[in-house]
């Protein structure tokens, strides 16, 4: 169970960071860049995963944002698909 939660946290963080980095305002880019820089530094130069664990609490808000934004995108896409199907069924 714990492994799945960590994977969800990492995946959500990746989605949230990608979404925030795409917007390109200083306020939205700052936190993901700090976290990514710290994690990469500790992974490359310290070579112990115990130092990366300190960043996990910082992953949570960005992961939540990523999961929330993904849900919104899926909702919009499903609405478009259902709208097109309904228009096709009415037209025939």
C-alpha cells in the first residue's frame, strides 16, 4: 500500500510541476523548481535516499494540484466526447 501511495505522490507531483511550469509566472514556477533542484542535488551528490525524504511533505500540495488539474482535463474531454456523440445521434 505504501509503495502505491508514493508512486501516486510522485506521479501527481510530476503532473503538477509540469502544469505549473507551463504557466511560466514566477510565483508558480518557484516552488516546483526549488523542490526539483533540491531532490536532484541530493540524488546526485549525496547518493542516499534518506535526504530526499525530507522533500516529501513539499510534494503533497503540488501533487494535489496535479491530480486536481488532471481531473479537470479529463472532465472537459469527456464532456466534449459526449457532446459530439449527442450531436451525431440527433443528426442521424
